[in-house]
């Protein structure tokens, strides 16, 4: 059973639970509204104690629905999947679902539900939820953001957005496929993995020029390249990049940052 304020309302929920007293009620509302909705439901009264209540937030713990926890089992059910718009149940297939619950019985029911959807349940403890959700943001939201940067770069040289997307998405899929097979360290390719200082320097020069033309004096594209390049350098170093080459790449990536700091100190 799903509950959203716009569609159902608390009185309709109370009536419905009399017919299904052991139902799991999913509070499918934005994170900021979870606690207030839980408070409204708890204050309504007349709820069978056998009903369970579950939120679908990735970052919130069970304390977000504490108003219901005194009389009901409570839990969380967060699919590690992207839903920019409604999708078929097949979207869950093969995905991980982060689960927690105040009782063993509810946790088992949520695990069974995840498996019925073709997903893989994984318990995420209260103390770990913020880091868990931050990882999800890096893997999903920021991947889309990086795709946006790449598309914009190709548009500066005359590509249409559709041509850029068609060209870049297969590259992204291939890279993610290698991550799935080998892990991120071994999947890394490109100039930093090769220790190709000249190519890295050319990239930084070109990006700085684009930033200047766009009046981005903070160097958004170049600085993003430097930041992500430093992370890529860590992966490459773990995979055996020659230490001398790693030092040269590191100097190229940090030279602008160090110069900026010196100017600010004057």
C-alpha cells in the first residue's frame, strides 16, 4: 500500500487498513515531508498495530518515522536506481535495494519484496545511510552531471546535443561495463593511466581557454578536470603507474591551484 498526501490522505489510509490490518504502508513523499506525514498518520489514531510503515528515502534513518515506531514496525526501502519519471517494475531487476527495519519480521518481508521485484536486498545500518546515499549520488546524479559537461564541450565545437549524446553514451556504457567486470582501478584508461603528461597539459590549456571565453574566471571546466584527474591519478597509481610519471602528472594537475593560492596570499 502506497500513501502520498495528494492522492490518498490519512483518513483514506485509516479506512483501508481496517481491511488489510497487516499491510506495509510505504510513505512515498519527499524526504523533507516524511516526518511530518508520519506525525499526521500517528495522530490520526485507529490504526491496527499490525500495520507496518516504511519510507523510501536513501539518506533518512528510521528515526524519521519515529512518531509511528511506538506502536508499529517501521522500516526503509530504498532502490539504488534512477527514476526521473515513472518506470515499469522491470526497472528494479538486478538493482540493489537498501533495507532496514525495526523488527526482524519486517526486514524479512522487505527482503522478500525486493527479491520478488528481481532486485537484491542489502541491509544498510542507520549510521551508514548518509555515506551510502552520498555514494549513490556520485554514481547516478554526478554521472549525469559529468555527461552534461561532456556534451557541452562537444557543443562548443559545433556538435548538436543529440549527436554528442549518441557519441558519448556508448563510451560511458563501455567504461561502466569494464567497472562491472574489473572494478574501477583496473577499468581506468586514458592519458592519466598512461602517464601521458603532454595530453593532460593540452586538455588543461584548452579547457582554460574555453572557461575564459565563457567568462568563467573561476575555471569551472579546468578545475573540474584537475579535481577528477587527481582522483584518476590515485587509481592509476594503485594500478602501477610509474612513480616518476605520477609525480609529473600531479604537478600538472596542481600547478594552477598552487599559483592561485600564492596570488591570494600576496
